[in-house]
């Protein structure tokens, strides 16, 4: 942990995935892009539909955030990476279910890393336990802008 930066799950030297799963610094948790887990030999599959892949990928993001001491409800910005724009509506349909307290800022981009995944997510979240205002308070705060 040098200079106030904590790297979560750094890769082994020579890894084909040369990045940490997440980094905690300056009161933020920055999570690298992750698709749903996929290990057919262990019976783990990403999902048969875009919605299942979104659910499984956000579950993965949630586990990483928990390991870093945060949670999905602390996300302030999310990046959704999709391989096929035709999946956009289906991905959104499932995505919104995971943010009942309010939708974080988000952008969507196409990705083409060598994977069969339809969707992956990265995010920036506040570090630490949730102390977010209730949804109605958050709405009131936004109306003041």
C-alpha cells in the first residue's frame, strides 16, 4: 500500500490480465472492467441472455466492491461495455433493477476484447459503508442544482 493507494487482487507477474480488480484511493473505489464469471469446467456460465449476463456481471462487481469495503449502492459512475448494440435495451432492462436508490452517472461503449462476453462493467464508487440519503432526499438535492 504505497502513497495511500490500495490495489485489490493484483495479478501474478506475467499475467495476460495485467490489472488489479480494483484500486482504493482518495475515498474512492475504482473497479476494473469485469464480465460475468465464466468457467464451464466448474459449471459457471456467464448467462444465456443479455439480462442474465448483466445480473451475473453486476454480482461480480458487487463482490469486488464488498472486498474493497464498498457496495453497489455507493457507485457514482458506471461504464457499461457491450459487444452488440442490439443488446442495449435488454441490458438496460436488467441494469436499472440493481440501482433502486438512484441511477449513477453512466456511459456505454462497445468493447472488443478477446472474450465471448456480451457485457462488462467498470465503476467508481465511494469507499466505506453506505450513508447515502434516502431516494427522496437525493431527488430533492438534485432539484436544487
